[in-house]
């Protein structure tokens, strides 16, 4: 991942998992490290009990892609959360993303309130393409919907 690509990824601070995770996955895919999303490839052996060449190459490719994606993701995670990941002994990109979803996947009340405020402040332009604003609305509503938040009726 180039540093220029990483500049599009905000630091994960514990409150922005939905947006951070989606952006991180797009960036990993864009940088040809998508093998890092999966588990380490199984090892195939030939008749002599040695690793096959294809198995060896697949394992090396996974190792390279995982190392790159893992290192770059860790740089985009706050120091406190990074320490927790190290303590939890997460050693692959998939392990990090799964662990973060387990630990931080539920929207807190303060995060929900922040999203509701952002939704209320969002303006959909009438003089240009509304697609970016509508995309932003979807991003803001996703964590609320995932946690079955009921948006209040207007007074």
C-alpha cells in the first residue's frame, strides 16, 4: 500500500469501525493484497512429502500480501487499540479485522448520537449531483441500522 493510498484511510479510534473497515477493505483490494483477507493457504505435499511448488508459491504470496496489509493497517489504528491487538496475539489481516468487528462492532450511544447529528446537518444539493451526499447518508445510517436504532419521528 502506498502512503498516498493510505492517506484516504482515517485512523481507527474505536468509534468509526464501519467506515474505517469498509475503506480499509477497498484500499487492500486496490493494492492487490486481497489474499490477506483469507486464512493462510493449506499446504499441499507431493508423493515424497515435500511441499509442492504451487503450494509454496501460494503460501509465499499470502505471506507477502498479509505482511504488507497487516503492517499498513496497524499504522492506521490508534496506539491504545494497537496494543490490545498485540496482546490478543492477532497475526494476520483477517484476524485483525475479525477481532475489531467483535470488539468494536456495536455502535455506542455516543457514536449513534454523533451519526444522528451528522445526518441532521447533511445537505443534499439541489444544483448538482446528489450522489455523494446520498452515499454519505448511507454511510451514516449503516451502523445505526446494524444496531437496530430507530430514527425518531420529527416533532
